[in-house]
C-alpha cells in the first residue's frame, strides 16, 4: 500500500508582517494533487497543523477544505495529530464530524479513537495510543501507533510514569508495550509522532529558526532507538528539513514543512514522503519535492544600483536584504529600494569600517549641547561613523516633539 506523509503545515504562519496564506493555498492544492496522482491509500499529517493555538479563520478554513479533499469524502483515511503549535482541544473538537469524512484527528497522547466505518475503510479496533485500520482492497490490517505532542511533564502524566524517569525510557516502554500487544508481521505497522528526536551517537539536530522549542537542555532527549522493532515506518513532525534519522531498513522520517518558513531555510527544497509498504517488508520511501511557494533569498549588496537591478529581476521572491555602504542609507535610497520590490522582509544597512581605522573612544562631555551629545553617542556605537543629516533631522524632530 502507499502512504503519503506530510507535516508542519503551520497554516496561518506569517513571515514577520508578510502573509503566506496565498502560498499555503497553492501548496495544499499541490499536496492533494500528489495524493491523487500517486493513488495513495492513507495520508498522515504529523503535527503543527496550524501556526498558533488560536488560528485565524482563513487558516482554519484552508485546513478543513484540504483534509476533506485528501480524504475523498471518506474513501481514503486521513490521520492528523497535534503538534506543539496546535491546541489539542481545537484539534479534537471536530472529531465526530470529521469521522464521517474519513478524517481521524488526534489532539492528545494516548487518545482512544472510537471504532467507525466509512464507505472506504474502517477503524476496526483502538486502544490507548493505537488505531487499527482495515481497507477493503487489502487483506492485512494497518496498525498506527500515535503520539501527539505534549511537553515533557504532560507526556509523562499521560503515560502514567514517575516524573523522575527519563522521557526516552518512558516512550520506549509505552511504544514497546503497544507493539508487543498489537503488532506482528501479518500487518503494516506505523508510528506517528510530533517530537524532537535524534539518532544516538549523531550530532544533535537543530530546531527550526523562529519555532517554539521542544528541546530544553539535553536531559530528556528522545532517540530513534526507542522505536519498537516491529514498526516499519516512523512519520515524524517538528523539524522542517527532510531527513531520515533511522536507517534505510527502518526509516524514521521528518518529511519537512511544505514551505520555507524562515530565512535560515533559504534555497532549501521542501518535500512530502511517499511510502510504499507491505507486511513484514522494508518500507520504500520516495521524497517528492514541492514546487509551490515564493523562494526565500538572503542577499548582500554593496551599491544601490546592483541591489535594485536584482530586486527588479526577482519580483516573486521574499528577501532578507543586507546593504553594505560607506555611509548610512538616505531616506530617498530606502524609498527607491522598497519601491523596487514588494517582498522585502528585512532591510539591514551595514556601514563598512575602513581597514585599520580605530574607533574614537574619547571621553564624552555630558555638559555639551544635546544634539552634539547625540552625535558623539551615535559615533561611539557605529564605528566612528557620524549620523547622516536625515538621522539628525529625525532626532531633532523627536526632541522638539
């Protein structure tokens, strides 16, 4: 059977003040098209469905429209779990209505999904932390272990463990108990989780810029070795870059976010994971690149003309722009730059310091005129560069107001 694994949609996310909702509409449509073209049997969304606990109307509407299209009105199961950006109660709330469309929403760890059936599949059994699916065109069952996000304390509370126990041991014990009870080689065995997970002995993976961190210190790291041997494929969410932290034989995949959500990801390709899997065999994983969304660029220029020329040649990009110059940008120069492009998220002016020039560290006379005092202070903080006339005019305007 074929599974489509995606994660970290972050619907409603902005890049500073810039809305990404139009790009998200396009990439959600692309994901639906991939699911249909590949004729996948199951769709997994591994958390961070939204970017905020209380998402806006546009984000909520886009989410429900997308998962309804993915489910093909109940013909294809869709399983979505909550991530650290999601309100578990908001994710759980529409579950009775969602089930009628073949959508399984899981907000909390160890949730029990009541068995139900649609025209396209059935949840034939469920227990804490696992659901078992039956599709009419496959003889074997599909067992899905699931762990929605919870912080360390809440996760231990859900699992009923001593707070002093190591989280890796707690999860390993819980997953092993479920796998030994329900998983054998006569069915397909999958784990879905939204966690910060590493491979033992490898360098620690970096969490995305601007993300709410899941890892606080190193005391309670979770390692892929905690995954039971019966599990053939692990679908993770949280890290935004595609990577396998397991092995070719036992893939443990971060599928990546569908868009670049910070400039640290500039130039990176985004993916969904297509998983071909059968009972008692190795899962074959194919990353499928996503093409929608504006490209992100970090660009540095040393003159206004080349900067504006590049901006005009790349009108659809989102840009972090650094401009190096001998003096501070004038108001008219800033105006020209912003008029040349509508996607400038950051404009960072850098005043170049001449080689070998020392910074004046003279004692400042606090009894001098306030305007002269401001100029001395400005030079002390900016490599001895005097403020421009524009900055002085602005200072005097503030002073006089």
